[in-house]
C-alpha cells in the first residue's frame, strides 16, 4: 500500500479487516511531503515466547519510522515495547532482513561505521568497577556486549545507564574514547548542561550519583557521540518534573536543529503527547494503533483504548 505516510503499517494480505483499516496509514499534514524512513521493519517476530500464553514477544511487526521525528512507543507492561526498541540497535538480534536502517539490513552493517549512528539509553542502572577506556579490551567487551562484541556485524555499542568507575567526565568521554578521541573539557561541560547537569558534576565520582543523575549522565554520554538516532527506554523515569521538562526540551531541540530521529518508550501518555510526532501502541506484541498524539482519544482497539483511558 503506497501512501504519503509518516509511519505506516504494511498490509501483507489481500484482504483488509475493516476494523484494522485505520491502522494502516497516518497521513502527513498537508504540504509536509513524504517522510523518508530511518527504520523499516518487515514481519518482525521473535522466537522467544511468553511462557504463560505461548505467544511471541513480538508478532509480525511491520512499520516505518521516518527520519527526523520523535516516535513514541506506548502500551501495557509486557507488550514488547523494550524488545522492539532493542531490535533497532541489535541489543536483541533480529532475524536477517526484518529491520532496515537507511534502507540497509542492520544485520549486515559493520561495527565502527554504524556504531556512532545510534545512541541508546535505558532505565536500568548498573555500576561497573572498571574505567570506560577498559571497554576496548576484547574480553571485557564480550561481557558488556552480552557476547555480541566479537561479531563484525554488531551495529551499535551498548550505552545504558552503566556508570563506570571514575568521574562523570570520564563517563561522558567514554564513547569518543572508543574511537580514539578525547573530548575537551569545554565539550564535556556543554554536554552536561544539555543533559540538565551543572558544572559541579564534572569531577563527581560516578558511584555517588543518584539514579536520576545517572540517567542524565547516560544521556550526556550518548549525545557525546553525536548520533543520528536516539533510542530511549523510559529516559526520564527517575527525574523530577522540572528535569523531565528540561530533557524533553532537549529532545525536541535535537529533532528541530539536527534532524535527529528519536524513538522513545514511555509509560507517560502525557509525555508522549507533549513531544512525540507519532505514537505506536503495542498490545500483546502487536502494533494495534498508529496515531498522532492529538488522535489518541480516537483509538479503536479495545485494549489500547482501555490502556489510554486508565493512563490519563
């Protein structure tokens, strides 16, 4: 099905269920033109299943995520949101020819040329006893990449809320150091400011950070790589309302000023409504609605509608 759509589900059957026809296309505003996809997802299904029900964690996901937009992923717990996000940067390895970035199968991409394109930040916090530079060693990398680092096709390195031994500045410099570049102090200060942290954090020990502070350090560390895409899993879950608003403002500015693509999982419907251009609703491993934020009240899927009503 061809359409000027900012995100669309791909219909593979000749017969379209009338109840699901509204899911296939979300039109761009008049005059916006056609958005080129940053990611294309084709028939993505996981081999892993939910033990209680036996259903796949993700089932036949078909979607296109356009460049330069903020796309929110929402849905009940256990619906596959984080797994879908991990598939985009291969923290979970998707089957070949199911996930494409800029038209290329991500399973075919080499490590270094593509590693800087994707920045990933999660809501999990883990303190590590080694310094960031040590990640270069192959044995340690194999641990931190969950065994994926030795594979030439690894598409992105793992930037979660891993806080390494050393200072906040050491942590922020982590990504560029992997490529043999050391950020100047002034660049580190700018990144801290961008992530809503003041200059006093520069020399602060990483192990002294609160969870909320660690979230912001992880964001600064991700932005240090100047990525084309941000993949965010509950990026403000431990932040106060003021810091949350500041981070949201940063994400909107990155989209507007740099054309950055942002894909964000969030349980906050209001947050998604504030900053997202498009919203994907997942229920039981399937995309059941694709809407603009101001159209969420028009969701037709019963479970999606119930989720939205209870979340407001």
